[in-house]
C-alpha cells in the first residue's frame, strides 16, 4: 500500500514539515486531515524558507495534489494569503483540493479563542488564537459552517445569521465585546468563496480513486500526540486528534488503507503554551538548547520551552499511532554537549508507572528517570551516511530505539532536503 502517515510524537514542532517535504519527492499527493492554521510547518529548500500553516507541505513540488481534507478547520483568509504568498514566489497552487465537508473558521472563532483563553487567567491554555478550538466546538455542537455552505450564498447567509445572533449575545454578555457585523462578514466570506470555489471538491472520492490507483499518498500530521484532545496533557491540548487514527476520520480513509506510520521525533523536547512537560529544563541547559535550536514558534513567535528527550512519551506515541519508523530530527542541535540525558520512564511515589498518567496532578509529581549518555563534539550537519555519524550519536539513536521499541527510519541533521539520512527504504 502506498499510503504513509506522518505524525508528531511529542508536543509539536518536531520537523514534520521537513520530513513530509523530503518524502514528498516520491509522493503524488499530500493530505492534511486535522488542525488548521494553528500548525506552523517550516520547509527549507536550497536555503529558502517556506512557512506553511494550512497548505500541505507537498505544495513545493509541481504536479502534486495537495488535499485539505474534511477534518481540517479552514480559515479561508489564511488559506488565500498563503496561496498568494506561494504564487508570488513562483509556486504553482493549482494542485490544491479543498474538501466540501471541511469546517470554516469565522472571525468570531478567532476572537473568542483569544479573549476566551485570556479569560481563563492562570488556567489559560496558551492557544495560538487561530480559532481552531471554537470552530471544532461549533462542529461538535452541530452549528458549524462547512465549505459546502460557504459555496452556497443562501445557505451561508442563513447559517451565518443564526450563528452570529448567538455569538454576538455571547460576546456581549460574557466578554463585554461589541457585536460583529453580519454584512461585513457576509461580504468578506463571499469574496473568499469565489476565490476558493475552483479548488473545492469531494476529497473522499478523490482519495478513494487515488488509493485504488495505488498513487503514493502522504498524510501530513499537524500538532502531535501530547497535544491530542484525548491522549495529550488534557486540558492543555489542541482540539483535534493528531494521532494516526485521526487520519481515518479526518480524511475519510479507512484504517486498512493506511500503509506505514512514521513518527517524527525531535532529538530533544520542546513545548509552546502551557501545560506539564516533565523533562523541561528551566536552567542553562534549556537555554542552551533554545539558543542552539532557535526554538521560537513559527505561528506566534513565542519562545519554546525546552528539555531533554522524553523517550517514555515517544514510546506512548508509538503505542497510540502504531509507529513503524521514527524520523529523528535536529540531532545536529545536540552537537557539542558533554552529556545528553534521556528520560526512560516516570517514577511516582517510588513505583515506575506503566504509561503516561491521565491525571495532571500525578504528571506534575512524577520523577522522570534519566539515563545519561556521552555526547559528541563533531559538527554532524554535513554527514550523509549513518555509518559516518560519531559513535556516541549512533549510540544515542540506538538507545532511543530500544527504549521506545520503534525502529529508526530517518535521521535529519539539518533543515535542508539533503541533510537527511535514510535507513528505511520501504517507507512507501
Ligand atoms: P513542524 O511543525 O513539526 O513541521 O516543525 P516546525 O517547522 O515548527 O519546526 C521545526 C524547525 O526545525 C523548522 O524550522 C525546520 O526547518 C527545522 N528543522 C527540521 N529538521 C531539522 C534538522 O534536522 N536540523 C535542524 N537544525 N533544523 C531542522
Ligand atoms: P505544529 O503542527 C506546537 C499548541 C498551542 C497550545 C495548544 C492549543 O506546528 O507542530 P490551539 O491553538 O491548537 O487551540 O492551541 O496547542 N499548539 C501547538 N504547539 N506545534 C503546533 O503545531 C501546535 N498547534 C497547537 O501552543 O498550547
Ligand atoms: Mg510547527
């Protein structure tokens, strides 16, 4: 089967965009199936950087299909801005296909995401303020507006009127905010509708056809396992399912049509926003990792929290998503450390836990159990063969694979396409 799912195994920003872009050299179609413009995927090609939020990372290859499937919360404004920015750089966007079932992000979603999160005070989640959570809330409350509605002016008018009456009450009563104008939103969104219309289609039928024709398809995960609405550090999570199972409902592809799953693993850990992070290093080690890795958010520019690799979390991601191969990224950022630590499990009240605990109270109290491994002094960013990596780097990767129980498939030593070492030749 020629379908490969790429997921994030930690708290996001593992380098999914880079790995998708690398594998997209062979792919014919790249699909986003959950999340929205809360994602920020950076792809570097010949030293040029492309920052993608909604558009699949396959966009950089002419002739690929880039599908935004039904599970995505689509902000039409961001999508069109991204398309314009790509076209201005000479990138062909004609391969984009937008699902008629995808949910539409509206201005009140973005607004409520921002003020709603701030209102939580010390309990705030630290969302990206892109309106993703509120958009999914409307979907689950069955008042969402879908792309098929946006394409139908009467239906859009009817649903927007109904929703805006509710949202304006909420804005005034709960948030002391002035009401939003129906006319303005209607006009703005009808403009987006006309521009997006040529790209809208039944992506379920399209993907079914492509799978039957054995086309090579990549599913590009956004966010990550520890941000999953059920499996992550709830409530400090996103509002969708970034685990591999999310692909089947988010793209309308049955589980038995998924070939391989690749889990992207950053060689250390980062997290943006609030919530527990057991291996966080609030010290000079954390600062050193942040400086070496330029760890600042793509979407919000916030400094990312940094810490040692939590291999226990990666093992959990492997269980939840059935990861066949790890793609380890940013190994080069660890160059020069005398010692590198890896968390292999959590101890709680003297006992080793069998898995990542559900309770945040427990998670806050666990003691990460570390193994200390020797580092390497060499600059590895120019290495292209696994054998040429320093012994201590290979040892670190081997230990990662042993602790997580997941095979090593790819090692990335820099942001560019050629800075990629492939060990698994059966990913597609
Ligand atoms: P994503 O959200 O998972 O796609 O990850 P982001 O794009 O938010 O963050 C990953 C960053 O690391 C991007 O700037 C990538 O260009 C960069 N990157 C990816 N792989 C490597 C690598 O192996 N080494 C280095 N130095 N940078 C990398
Ligand atoms: P990529 O795809 C890292 C985090 C936010 C916040 C929480 C909820 O680039 O890995 P949301 O706006 O989704 O409701 O915010 O999730 N978050 C991410 N962190 N990478 C991402 O995406 C993220 N998308 C959301 O910081 O803590
Ligand atoms: Mg990112």
